[in-house]
């Protein structure tokens, strides 16, 4: 099974560009949140595939994060689970305070995602 990282890397680049830009409106902030949701979704799915290539089965997003920690590829599973929870909050309810919180989390997600992609590429066969 060949894993393609291009979509994930493109999504992350767009998210990074958005969080580094000077946002002027709620609409732009909401666009960042949408990019965050899309990027974290791609990240856990790519991670799941790389784990499977290495003989580790994970079904759901949180399982995938826990398995990444179990095999030693990440040392901060709680951080990634927090990002998953943020994604769930943003897609199930819209409130201003949640939007602001998710936007701030997207800023810290970018470097965490970049680091994990490097590891996943190294572990991909």
C-alpha cells in the first residue's frame, strides 16, 4: 500500500499560511478553522495507514493517536487528542468562544503536525 502524503502536506501548508496571515474578519478565522478540521482529519488517516504498514491496527482517531504513542512515534498523545476534541467541537456546535479557542489551537497544531509528518514519512515503507 502506497501512502501519499501530498494531500496532507498541501492541507498543512494552507493551514500554516492561514494562521500566519493577518486575519481581519470572523469569516477568515472560520476559514482557518475549516482548514484545521480538514488537516487533522487527513493527519489521523495517514497515521493510521502508516501504523498498518508497520503491523499496528487502529480503527478510530483516538485509537490511532494512542497507538502512535505506544510505538513511540509521539510523546504527547494528550496534545493530539485535544486537537481531535477541538475538531469535534467545531463540527458539532458553533459558539464564538469555541471558535476562538480552536483558532488558537490551530496555531500550535501546525508545528506538531509538521513534526509528526516527518516521523510518518520515515516509518512509511
